[in-house]
């Protein structure tokens, strides 16, 4: 199978296995998703969802965050890890949103990546989930599973994003990445992938190799 054929097969298989594709972070507004995604760096989404209700109750608007001190924000997010850096980013991010974007979360990769603490992964998530644009969110699950599938041999996130955009139907790419997260947690884990239980083992290059070795 070509990489394109593998990619299309993966889209279909994951769509059947995980029909309800959505971000696992809990949010109500674009600002909340932006901040929750920043908090999720080197932290589980489950932990972020525990922290954010109190955070968003205290800081409800861009101005609330922009006028806050980093120390005050930090007190709410300590359990997320790297809280000192994240709290500074959140405050300066809110200040830039207020000063440069009229208090609104912008809708392009180029604009979003000017915000403190926002890289292409976060920017793609916002563009896809908030603005409904084709997006490829290259997180650890995406990197691991698409590498195992044989879709690329890259390690750089930007290059992986570029490769996947060539292979995935634009209208499917955002949901595909959400499904990779679910699949990565349940089946294609980092240490012990359950290839025998995988919905993609018939065409995944790693899964096919694993089956051949097992049979042999």
C-alpha cells in the first residue's frame, strides 16, 4: 500500500472505532481552549480538566487574565507542572490578545503563533476546533502512531505536519488527530502497543511486521 492508501485506510478505521471525535479538554470559549491547551503541555488532559473550573471561575475574561499577576494564576495551576512558566505565558498571552487582537482569539496559524507559549500544535487545535479549518495537530500520539503506520520517517513536528497534510483529506484531518489521541491512550500506547487488538493492524506497517513475527 502507498502512504496515501494507508492514510485513507487509517481515517476510515479510526472513524469506525471512535465515531465521536472531539477534544478531550473541557472548555466553553476559544479563550478557555487556548489556555487549557497551554496547560496541557507535559500534563494530562484529565489533570487540566480538574484545574480549569476554578481557574476560569476566577478569571472569566481576557481582561481578567491580562490584569492578573503571574503568581496569582500560578496558584491555580500548580498541579499542572511547569506552572511558573505557564502562568507567565497565560498572563502575557492575554495582554497580547487584549492589546493586539481586540480581546479576541485570532483565527490563523500565523497570528496564533505570535502569542506567548503558543506553538503550531496549539495553533492548529484552535484553528480546527474553534474555526473549523483543516488542521493537523502533531502531538505525541500523532507522532507515535503515524510513524508506526509508516506515513513518514520524520521527527520534527513541523515536517510531520507538512507530510500529513499531503496525505490526509483536509476535511478529515482535525477529527483524525483527535481519534489518534483516543487510540494512543487505549491501544497504540508508547510502551506496549496492543497490535493484536488494533483496528489498523491489517495495513499498519508496524502491525503487519508484528503479526508476521508472531506467526513465524
